[in-house]
C-alpha cells in the first residue's frame, strides 16, 4: 500500500510539472506600462492653491498666467549629500506674495498635498526662489503638480512638490 501511494504521489508530481510546462518552457513577458505624459497646468489644466494670511484666499492657474515666468538652473541638495541640477521655470515667490496682497510677513509655510511642509523665511526668498511648473522645459510629473517650490542655495527640505497651500505669517 505504501508503494502504491508513493507511485501515485510521483505520478501526481509529474503531471503537475508537465502542466506547468505546457507553454513550451518559454516565459511569457509581463505586460509593461507605457509612460504617458500628464497634461501640464500650462496646457490649460485648472488648479488652485489655498492661501491663508493674505488678502486673497487662493492662487490659481489664471493668477499664475498673469505673472512673469523666469527660468534658471538650480541645484537641489539632498540629505544624502547628492545633488541634482536642472533648469526650472516658474514665477518668483516674491511676485506671488505681492499678487496675493501679502506685504507684511516674516515666514511662509508651503504645504504639499501629502501633508509635508516647509517654513521659508523672508530672507530665503530672492531671484532664485520660485514656484515652478516645469523642469528642463517639461511639465512637472503628475505627482508633483500643480507647482513645486525651488529655492536655489537652500536645502532640499525647502523644495516642496505638489503644493496644496501657502500660509503667510
């Protein structure tokens, strides 16, 4: 009886292995996802960033379009010491604050859609502190939209992507 069970088990294993090899032993490649470009805010996508502590309560795509864009190379310094340099296009944060009616402030807090935030003091703002909509001439990736803060010379912790709100203090 024991020999019969062993033979049956062996046959079962062989049948299972044979069934697994039905495809001729060739692996079928897994389907690949094709990258698709997400539409850019500049291409007409509407968006709005909530604002507190200023005369206006939101900064919108239409507001962005009224301000002058600038492009410059900036180097992002990461925690691990690595650096990446890209060309960023956007509007000066100081112009945005002026547009919003925020003239008397010491700090702004920029918060991302995932809750990450960075406090940026007035003295950190200058000609290379922008809310960017493009990197290297390309729209921001979908997970970074609508805007990201770029502060040349500041640590990567001040570079906030997917900006959801700006608090003026």
